[in-house]
C-alpha cells in the first residue's frame, strides 16, 4: 500500500533521512525502531506529507504529493507523540474533532454519519464510558485512549502512531497495544508505528523497519531482524534473547556498553 522511494530530508544542512526506500504492507502492523535521532518520527511525518522532503512516496500507486490534503487526511489517521487539545473538552467532543476531514465548507457533515463514526471510535478505544468526562480529569492511560478515539473517528485506512505508549505504565501500554492489534485484525487497518519497546515489537508486529543514522538498517519479521547483533549495532546494548514458555521471544537487555 505504501511505497517510499529514495527519500531525503535535511534540516540546517543536517541530513535527517538519507536515501530511504521501504515498503509497508497493506493490512499489517509495521513498527519502526531505532535509537533516538535515527529518523523514525521524521519518516512518519514524510509519509503523512507533513514535511518538504525530496523523493517519492506512493499510496496505492498514487504519489501523495498529488493527493488533496483532505483526502489524504481521510486515508491516514495520525496520533503524534504529544497531542495538545483544550483540557475542558469532553472525550466525546475530542472524538468529533477527528471528523474534520469530512466536513464540507458550508454544510458541515451529516450528523447521523458523524455520530455513528464517533460511537464506533469511543467503543473501539474503550472510552465509551468516559464520553462525558473532561480531558483534564483523565488519567494518562485514559487520555491516550481518548486521543486514539479522535484518530479512529476519522475511519482511516492507515493508522500512524508515534510512540503511543510513551509515559504510560505497563498495564496501560499493553491496553493500547491490544486495542491497536484488535483494530488491525478485525478492521484490517494498516498500522505503522514508532516504538521504543522492542518486546512490544516482537509481540505485536508483523514486520519491523530498523533505522540507524537516517537510513534503513534492516527490515523483515521482528524475530529475524531483532537479533543480538542488530540490537548491539543499533542501540549499543548487549542483550540476551530468551524464549518464554508459550514460545514467544523475549529480549533481555544488559547494561550499555559504555558503562
């Protein structure tokens, strides 16, 4: 569905993305991994046409630079690292913000269609019972699920998540990851997300894209790409990869090599 061809992006003469070419499969969960500053979030922003890059990116064979922004916003739902919204909004009001790409300039949108999409989003993100709560009264995990409901109300074909579990405790991390997995399985939504937790990548992703220094270091199945050698080269950390009783691989990182 998404094909990235020879992308370059530079800020103040510093190369952030250097000749990046990669494909993301339809209906799969792909995680983008790498150390801080590797270019992960910048690649997401490029795919959403939010930065002025050199190169080509195609969705279903069409160059995204030729797609009207409103249409692109209907196709791609984006949840950034930090989403700023007025804290006095209710969860339901926030979810309605996700319908913006469907509103016509003078006539808005059919209320029944919007309500159906918002109800689905609130239920999918497991915040239906919080619809009348204000954002300022939510916990971190509840707020992140509310943010996700806003993105889902736009009924995207592709879901872009930039570190969706950051600042969440382990319970809420798993809650978010399970919601994303369920959406992928049941709704066939293509998911591309930046993650720092390598074990989440092993457990939930179909494919991994590992970046290092603004280039693609390795791509493939998480179990084949997240090896002791690749973790050493990308993160400068020695590790052991163990197998749990149910057959899942678990990465056990040791101390950084510079200690």
